[in-house]
C-alpha cells in the first residue's frame, strides 16, 4: 500500500505507531516579522536605519524590507516554540534600545503616511548586490506605488524533520528519490493551503480598518464606514492587508504560476521573470543613465510574486531563489498570510504558532489533488470573501459540492485538525498543548466576536478612536515593556558583535566587487537549468 492510497486517517494511524511517533519531533520554525519605525506622534520615521543595529544588508536578525523605516526581524530556525519566542523577543528588545524615542508600529496596515514621497526606499550600501536590492524597490515604487509596500506582516517558515520524511517515504515506497519525494509532498501542502488558507485570516486577521491617508488618490468601491477623524473600516472584514488594497496585487492576477510540481512551479516563475511586459516597458529601464527598475519583465525578481505561500530553499551567495529550488528542491515553506497580532508586543503568540504547526502538518498529510482552473478561481473568491466580510453572520463559501456556511465548513475542518493535534500531542509526550490550542480557537468559529479583527474593531468603537491613536497607545506601551525586560536567549554581546560583524561584511562585499553594475545584472539574470 502506497501513500497515494492511504486516507488521512490511515496515514495518521501509521505515523502514530509507537516506533514511528518519535520521528515527528523536531519540526523547525522561523519567524520574519516586519514593523515600521514611527515617531512618537505616529508618523513614519524619516531617519536612517540605526547604525547600532548594524548593516541591513548582512545582519543575521535585523534587516529592512521595502522602506528604510520598515524593519524586518528574522529568527533562526528552531525546533522549540519557547526558544523561537525568546529569540523574537530579544530582537525586539534590542531594536527598541537602539531607535531612540521612536516606536515600533504594532499594526499591519501602516500609520499615517504623508504621501508616496514620504516613504524612503531602503538603502543597502554601494556594492552591486546592495544597489540591486535598492533598485528592485525603486522598480516596485514605479510599478505599484509605495503605499502597499509598507504594509507589514509576519512570515512563518516551517519544515518537517528528516526523521519524519524517512518514515513517510518508507510507507510510500523504498526506491523513490528522497528530495523529489519531499518536494512533491511540500507542493501538495501548498495546494491545500490555497484550498483551506481562508482559515488563517478568519482566525488571525487583524486589519479590518485603515488610516484614511492610505487611500489618498486611490479609487475603491468598498463600502467603508468611518471611525474617529479618519479611520475607515468594513464591519465584517478580517484582513484588509490581504485584500486588493493591500498585500495582494491585482496586477498579477493573470499570472499562471503552476503548483502541480516543483519543476512546473520553477518553470512558470522563470517565465514570468523573463516575459516582457508592455506596461512596465513604458516606465523605461534605464533613462538618462539612471535605472528605474531592474528590467521591464512581468516580475523583476522572484520576490515580486505576491503569493500567500512559497516553497523555499535558502539561496547561496549570488544564487537566485528559483535556481536554489531547481538545484536542491524544497527545504521549507513560507506562510505569508499572517497579520501582525496587535495584542502581542512581538506580533505573534505561542497559540498561533501551534495552530500553524497543526494546519501545515494537516495540509501536508491530507490528500492534495492538482488544482484546476475552476478550483483556483473558487479559492480566490473564498479568500476575498473572508478577508472582506469573514465575520458576516451566515457567510457562505464555495466548495466542490456547492455553497457551505463558513462556520459549518470550519467546524468540519477542525474535526480533522483535532486528529492531527492528538498525533502531535502524543509525539510531545502526551501533553495537551495542541489540543488545548485547537479547542480555544474553535470558539472563534462559534463566535466571530472572539476573533482578532472583531476585538480590534471593538477597541476602536468603544472610544470612537482612530486606529492611529490606538496604534500609538499600543506602541508606547510595548516600548516601555520591552525596555523594562531583560534579554532571554541571547546577551548584549551577541547583538553588538552581530552589528559590528555585519558592518564589516558589508565593507568586504563592497571591496570585493570586480564588475560594473551593468555586468553584475547581466550575470545575475542568467539561469541555471540543473534540476532538483
């Protein structure tokens, strides 16, 4: 009997056998949390990335994303949730100690933004790779504008241990290629996230409101209501960050990125990067000797694809992400649909992490047929419904068997998730942590007022507050809490050493450049064809 003929229940039973149970230990997780530096009055910082935090180009834990004030905190991968949270907390404490009287914005949707020109693009020094990173951001600005680029989120990186793959592969067949098997199963996980990923914004979406400045000059047909002086909200929204106003990009709706298998995914991604786009061509690539974008293709780089989940393999120096995947297969996956949790000083909680463990393992083990065009369209409609009106009473979603209530469908999925929770709890020595997390989150399906989005709106409505006021209050409180607490995992010498070393590494990269920038770009955009 192969894995293709095993039902979810049969696979869970097989993996739950005493001799196989230890193989589930060692799931690895990492967090990338984005956050804007703001002034005490709640405006976007105009200051340089603090020198005391090292070089954004080369620091292991503290870098920047699109904008100079958009910090990104990165933890190493670890198999301990407690360690993960300690590391993320230490990075926050260190950052707060070195940004003066600035604060960290605690919401996904940005603070008051004075306009496109008030958003400084991130700088990475004079090296070719640093210039390319800055130019990529300049291209994003010309293509889409800067406002959507300063929306912040949490990216959850996840992988299963080698011991797990050995056990599953033994259940499947003895002679298959190990890395090919792993990549195949991770692609199945990704397809299931597209099917059932609406659960994430429903449970954890925390951006039902935006600052009115975010809509300056932008047209929308969404029926916004107003709070305070300038906050706009949708009564039943969960995550405007994931709507067409935010993280997603309607300009990429026509891209046909295949998730059938890894070679098809890489080929379709490369095709988008190598395909000329007439609209982007109108912007010009190099005008009067100055670059406006890296190229005029559908995507400048792989990272421009606004996907809710990505297969990943860490690129080596000078290597493109698609080449890393093609050569070495999928090493981990990156879930990108997580809003910043405003009720945590570090943007995420242990319960959220445990749910993502559960959800992703379930998506991995559950059968995952290929996605048809019809199903892809249906999944997109479901996601849109949930982010814009997920808490609406009686909301209906589309399934392959017709419409079904969000609550009813969610409860049925939680029944399956409960079986995975029992397996993971058993692998952890019988502690009921996963089961308890699932039971608590199940209440959010029964009562939408328990969701993060409802809780945030309730806070705003209670005092007729702008979300800017609410964000400033939280930012000040979290700053004080972080300043008053001690480092838990690392010590000050680790961060001062990493800052010092990162600055030195940047200088070495700059000194080591032997090509002109034009030559560097021409070499970078060559493609390797070595399959995984």
